[in-house]
């Protein structure tokens, strides 16, 4: 596997991987959607095109098989999405009250949840990482995440946060090993944080 920066041309691959790793425990969510493009459009595609985002993909001999995408400035990315991304999607996906995974994603498009300002004060960066099964268990996740943390630190972010569903115990254990700690939460999703505290010419501590 090689790691390279994400480009706009990677958007279809990001969306496909997002779908195929989209369940609460990281499994294939294809059966949960009547429109397979929806989940990727909501959670992955903006990171391929926003000027506030950065990302890296893992590429093997079969193509893009994993990604880590994020931003050093979550608030700026949220504003960009509200101005430039969500308006085009809202007419395509009308509001719904359906109590389904697809329905929840549509409601996110219409009323995206904003990050907690209390978390952003010290941890303004965030990221998402997803790997297809063929890359899992081979060190690819650690390599992609190391690359992202270095990039976020180089961009000046003092800390990073992410959300993980409580049911995804394997991912939670992975982040704990890499120095993330939990913030108190009563939601189904845990918020994990990690300081970066590095200047542009320093590397984050060894992972």
C-alpha cells in the first residue's frame, strides 16, 4: 500500500468506501440505503473538495482501499458545508421522519450536528478514517492516522477530536492505544480527544 494526498478525483472512491464501512461497527451498509450515494455524499465527499479539508488515501494494487479525511478547523469546514455543500443536497433528499439509517442521514443533511464549542477550544481538528476489509489488520490504519496527525499538527491545530459509536469497540481500543482519551458523554457516540501541541516544524510524539 502507498499513501498519497486525496484529490477531487478520489471522491467516488471515498463515497464507496464510506458506504461499505458505514454501519455502527464498521460493516457494509449497502443494504440500509435505497440510494447508495447518500451516505458518502453526507460524510465523505465534502472532504474531497472543501478548501478547509485535507485527506490521504491508501492505495493498493486494486485501487483506493482506505482513507483518512479531516480538517484542522472544524468550525470553518462546518460553515463551508452550510454555504456550499448542503444546499445542493437538500432538494435531492427531501426531509423525512423515517426511523432508519437512511432517514437519519437525510436529517443530518438538513440539520447537521455542530461540534461542541467546548471541545473545539482545545481540539479544533477532526478526522474520519475508513478501510476496506482487505487493508484491515495490516497496519494501514495506523499509517494513515499517523500521516493525518502529522498534517494536522503541521497546519497548527493544537488538538484533534472524533466521534466513535460505542458499539465499535475495536475502533475505540485502537484509538486508546494511540493516545486518545474519552470525553464524558451520554450519547450513543463517544467523543475521543488527543492533543497535538506541536508547531509547524515539529512532529507529533511517536505513535
